[in-house]
C-alpha cells in the first residue's frame, strides 16, 4: 500500500514526465516504466531498466557542448557557479605535479595551458551527479525531498525540499547546487523527462565524439552494457562505497 508521501512522489514524477511528453497528467499508484510504460510505448525490458552513464576519457575533447546543452535543456542559470555537469582539465607535469582547471565549467572550451613546466599528458574529465545506489544526499535529507527511483535516478522533489542544504554538503562529488530563485537543491537528473520520450540525456546527445553514452546497466546487449564489458571500468571515489551509476573508462589515477 502506498503511503501519502509515496503517492505525492508519484504525482510529482508523473507531472514532470508527462509535461515532457505532452501528455495529460493522470494519477496512478517509482519507476519510469510503471508511470508511463503504456503511454510511452516502452518494451518490457525498458520497463525494468536501471539506468547509468558511461564516460570514455580518451574520447573527451573538452569542447563544452555537453555543459551548454545541459544548461539549455534543464533551465540552469547562466552564471558560472551553477552546473548539473561540467568538464575538468587535468595537466600532469613531469615533476608529478597536477594542475586542474574548469573555466566556467568548461562551457567555452579550454585555452592552451600557460605552464612553463614540462607536460607529460593532458586529458579532460566530464563530471556530474553519480546517481549513487547508496546516495549520501538521500540519507541526510530531513524531509525525504531527495529520493532514488527504482530505475536508478536520484531526483529532488521541489515540493518537499526546504532548502536546508544538507544534501549539498553531503554530496562527495560536489554535484549539487542551490537554486537562487526556487530556493531548492538542484542537480543532474539524467534528463529524466527525456527518457520517457525514448531520448538520451542532452549531454549524451550532443557529444561529437561519443565520449558519453547512456543506457541500461544490467543488460549486456545495450550500448552501455557493451561499454562496461569491453573496458576497464572505474568510478569516482570508490572508497566511499556509494555505488555510483556513472562509469569511467581510461580514468587516470590522478582524478579525484
């Protein structure tokens, strides 16, 4: 039986997704397929999906298109302190020192490094909410506004969020920010509203080198499933045991 908060949560998700689909809002008693399977024409496999994202560091060129697309798609303020996703540049010097920068989140690309030190290697690392299975942000929210759906997305219910900022402090990936207009916590949602249309997140769609990919974690035949099988996979801060759903290939040991 659904309790009152579960019912309201389903209404919140259904309203969000239905708005993206252009569908009327209908009540039903939190998985994407359970909410919109019939309307969206999802297959049985899609109804039971657990979503994740893959990132191939070798392919990222630091163009910033993913950051720009995310801001437009998700109505993120233009100011350079608000990002659902951003790109960092790592410059490794011969003396083993590491230089990391992310000017305006990488949205405008990166200028040539001005370092006088000998450079061994340079690479780019896209970052975002890791949609952890054991998410610290979910654990610390005092009102249950931050929650994890059954298909793996960690979302924020604006109707419940009181803007206390506990989740922002608890996130070990620095992936949350405080909306100055709505006065609620915000973050990457895997573009949850796009999934019901059969689309991938905006950052994945615009990537010119296919450095980002999206799909089901537990199905071997999907693009993400093949990525996980054929690459040596790492996650950020594995020692925290948050069980992230963002997986990296060719991740350098200097990345934190």
